[in-house]
């Protein structure tokens, strides 16, 4: 994939600790979304002993696992619901001018994908990691009208019903 101008958003940084004989040792996990606002977006979760290293790892993972999102007039082509763990995300296309109606985590991912009008709802657990992965899986599963026609082996032009 050719490298374009990617924008990155840090969704969260979390700190974990483990207690050893000499005291606690901390590690950090960073969840980062990367996108070009033109239909390509990626998500990465990096872990390291220092925050900058965790963010850098997450950024590399996100760029490696990019998804191509089919856009239709600034929104998605169809409604979709995806469950990841105990979290479910519902994505619905919206009319032009609606904006991105979403929680913090899906909003970051959808805006970086270039989606300008969409309705979302987080159902079940609000765990940020699960919601992020569910959102990415939903974007991965989106299909255009042409994709569906090709899968169904339909003729190029639908015949008119008399």
C-alpha cells in the first residue's frame, strides 16, 4: 500500500502494574486509530514499558492492518451490527448533514475513515477495546451494491419486472 498522509488519534492509554519483591512495575497499553479520511482506517493496540513506545507500536500495528471502507455520499452503504466479546456496535447510514452521532471510541475510528454522516449505538459492555474491535469488524464487513451483485452472480443490469 502506498503511504499517504495518515492522521492518528490516540483513543486511550492504560497503565497496568505487577507487584514484585522490590515494588511495583508499570506497563502501558495504547489504543491508536490511524486513517486518511478517504476510506482507509486501521486500529492498533501496543504495549510497552513506556508510553511513547506503546504509542509507536500501536501506530505500526494500525498501519499494518488497514481496512478499506466503502463510502456512499459520506456514509456507509447499509446498516450493520457486530458483536465482539460482550460488546455490540450498531452502525446505521444517515442522511447528509446528520454528522457523526457516536461515542468516543467509534467516533475516532469513523471520522478517520472519512465518514461524515452516521448513527451508532453501543450495546452491551462499553469496554473501549471491544467496542473498537467491533467497529473495525463492522467496517470490514461492509459491502457495496456491486460486491453483492458479483457474489450473487446477478446480471450486470437488473431486468425490469413487467
